[in-house]
């Protein structure tokens, strides 16, 4: 039975190892995880601060994406979380993990999960740069 074990939006710090543990399955020969980390630069500019704002539908969209992945017969379990609110350089903004029988399927599924979250999740990133400028980046 494939399952979504975690799909949440949160203001709390994310733990990638906890996501990996959540998708553990005795049938699984592979667990692949991803940590989307806040970096100190974007397009050649130094980032000073970053805040994510989410649409009220974002939690449901995240659950739908996770379920879509869990519906793949190669995937045993899915865990995915996205933070919102103010984040610091080095914080994990997106944590994802999947388990499958084999590594190739796990890599493919985790990459697909991250891509779908980036494509569909109604969340906006507000970056402030060290030169005093700022920008909003929307996903989708």
C-alpha cells in the first residue's frame, strides 16, 4: 500500500532525516531525499533575508502533489514539507523524501516530487538583497 506519510506547510524548521525516517518501508531498497536550502545569493546578487508567503490553498495543493506521487506504483511512501514565513541563510525551505524498491525509481520519484511542488505550490518568495533592493518571485 503506497502512502503519503507527511505533506505539510509549516513555520517550524524542517528535518530532512525525519522525512527519510517517515518513508521507511521494509519493501524499500532505496530512500531518496532532497533539501531545498536558502542560499546567500541569487542571480549574482547577495541575499540578506528571505520570506515565503503562502496562499490559503497551499496546504491542500501540497497534499494533492504528494498523493499524486504516492499513486505511482513504484513509490512506497512520500513525505514533503515546505516552510513559510521568514527564513535564514542555510535553513531548509523544502524537505522531501520517497521510498521505492530500487534507486533509479527513487531518484526519479523524488525529482518529480520536487519539480511538481515548484510548479504547483502557490507560494511566493520575497528576497531582500544586501544592496537594499528586493524582489518577489512567484511559484507558479
